[in-house]
């Protein structure tokens, strides 16, 4: 998808500004890959930490809680930094925090402390809050306004590639394939049991050291590459930030987008976090590595949905597509609740296709028609809504402990009802963004 900043339509491809914007766009797309990897490694960690620390579903769900609280607490500071240091400066801060959190996994495993792992995840998520707060709105302004939603969906299409990479890393370099029953663990000597727990904990060290090194290298690359002036602009208007925030809080469409984003992220994180548990519980005898294949399939389907959704938006208004996809997922998750087992698992895999366009579409609809300063302060609110991944995953874990894992998926069903309602309200109130062009 070409990104053009040239004012000369006769030769946009030869303009230095056009080349600068295209390179910047490519680097930003790579960041979507990097944070996709971090997000979906959590789905592996939930299962891994249940083994290494003997956790309940509720306790294991704290992995997502610690992670998404980082998003919630750091998104607004990221917005302030974006106004002070520009988009590029905020990206570099985010990469630095991401790397620091990844490196913290080494001492956390060495001392076998669950709390320290949660701290490391919080630091990683803090970095991702900076990345997402700056990268998402930057993509929407690096090109024509009428194709902003399509362009953001295109950039987000590379996020599931990172997600797939994260699952494959976890499946092949973290999961050991050794799963002891409670009876087997009870029969072990204390020394043997502790050695097993320590080995499962240590399995995360090398993968996260490698990820941290890659993130540092990417930060250096971004630091030395010239970005368009817009990305490095640190100026903002004379109005105080509180004036912009007040205007955003009075914008009903924007606030509904924040609410919809909260429920969307809760649904996505919940479905993926407990999919392995759902498969192993409703299809007894399924090994963890085989169960992880369902998660890998979900991410492949999600990626296909992103590219397919981007293409469909050339002919279908994004808000209409959002409504149809939300309605489909209401049916699929309800089916998984009512028909637990293989068919329910397949239905949950299918939800990923229809979740694919939701985050970027809600994000773009929320920022539609906002000025640059409002956009810079509006973006953190939409990123803070990612805390839904923390709160609603806990709700799913508690429901699972109380009623069974398949009933936990009633929570995503309720989430998709809210998203469908948002899409219908945006269509009814207008103005509806037109179907995007080629951008």
C-alpha cells in the first residue's frame, strides 16, 4: 500500500518525502509484528506457569492482568510523551521498556518467583503501551484520510504474523511436553518435584533473551532512520491537555469506541488465553502441544481475516463489516458454550477470522475527524481500553473455576454483543466513513 506525502501527483514515487514515509511505514509495520509476538506468548505462559507454579485458572489469569494493567497505566503517560517528544520519540521509549521487560525474565526464572515474572510482563506491556499509543494513530495520518481505516487494518495484518511466531516459539522452545498428573507429582520426592518446577520456569529464559536483543536492535535502527517531519514533530497547540481531554470526554462516539475497544480486547485475549484449556478440558487426552495447534490455527485464521477484511473494505464500509463480524462471533462463542468439545473448539478457532478487523476498525472509527492534538490524546484512551484483557480474563478464569471452562466463553459472547451495538449506533448516528480506497 503506497504511502505518499508528495504534493506533486505527477511523481510521488520519486519524491524523497515519499520514500521517507514509505520506509517509516515499513518500520512501523514491523512493530506490529513485535508486539503481536509479546501478546500471544502470554497464552503460552498461562499454561506454562500453571505447570511451573501449580496455579488455579484464576491465578494463571493474572498473567494477562499484569500485562494489560501495564497498558492501562502507561497509555496516558505515553500520550503525554507523544505530545512532548513526537511519534518517533515515543516509539523509542516503548522499545526500551519492551527490551527491559524481556531481559527481566532471566532473573525471574533464576529465582523461580511468579511475582517477578508478573513484574517483567508489566514492564513489557508498559513498552507496548507506548508503541501502540504512537504507532496506531501515526499509521492513520501517513496517507489520505479517506483510507485511514483500511491502512490501519493493513498494518495490523502483520500483527498476527508476530502472534503466530510467538505461539510457535512457545510451542517449540518453551513447552517441554512433560505433563505430570497430580498423582504423579504427589508421588515424587520434594527434590524431584522442585527440579521439575525449576526446569519448567527456566524454559522461558532463552526465548525472552533473544526477543530482548531483537527489540534493542530494532530500536537502534529506528533511531538512525529519518522519519517524516510529522513523526518527529514535538509542537502542539497552545490549548492545555485538559481542554482536549474534556472535548474527548464529551464526544459520545469517541467514548463509545473506548468502551467497545475494552470489550473487544477482553474477548480476544480471553478466547486465546483459555483456548488451550478449553481443548484439553472438553477433549480429554489432548496433549498440550496438540492443543496449542488450535491456537496456532486461530492466529493463522486471524491473519487471513485481517488481509481479507482490508480487501473487503474497498467495497464495504468498515462499520458495516464490523457489525456483521460481531454478529457472527456472538453465534460462534454461544455455540462453543452450548456444544463443548471438538465442534466448540472449531467454532472458537473460527471466531478469530471475524475478530480480525475489530481492533483497528474500532480504533480508526474512534479517532475519525479528530484534530492532531485530540488524536494524540485520544489514542491513549483507546489503548487504555486494552485493560479489558486484564479484567475480563479474570472474569473468565473465575467463571471457569466456578462453572467449568466452557461456561467461561459466555463472557466473550457478551463482549461481542457490545461491539455489535457500537457498530449499529455508529451506522445510525453517522456520519459513516466511506469504504476505503487503495490508499
